[in-house]
C-alpha cells in the first residue's frame, strides 16, 4: 500500500539513523529506496531524484559511499529545499 510523502520521509530518516549498525548496508540502502518509491505525492523532479538513487544503487557503489549517497538524496527531498 502506498504511503504518503511525509510518511516515506519519516521512514527514510529512521533508516538513516540505523545505517551505521546495519548488518547489510546495501540491503539497508535498498530498503530506504523502496520506502521512497512506494510513496505517493512526489513532484516530477523528486521522482527523478528517487529514480536516480535507484539507478545509482543498481550500479553497486562502494559500501563507504552508500550512506553519503542516500543522505544526499534524502536532503534534496526534505521540505523547504
């Protein structure tokens, strides 16, 4: 069931707080991406940012870059930006 934009952002922020302790960082990043993709209410530009995150994750970036890449996308999706 699709969630709201604000619900997805809340879930993504919660996932980011647990990123450092995640046993599988790639799966954790994929879960964050899934939360964002299943939400409704994104603008076209925001949807493009989310899809770009998904494409980046599929390219299997370095584990050290996962958190930074997810944080960057999440910061761009925050209200007031």
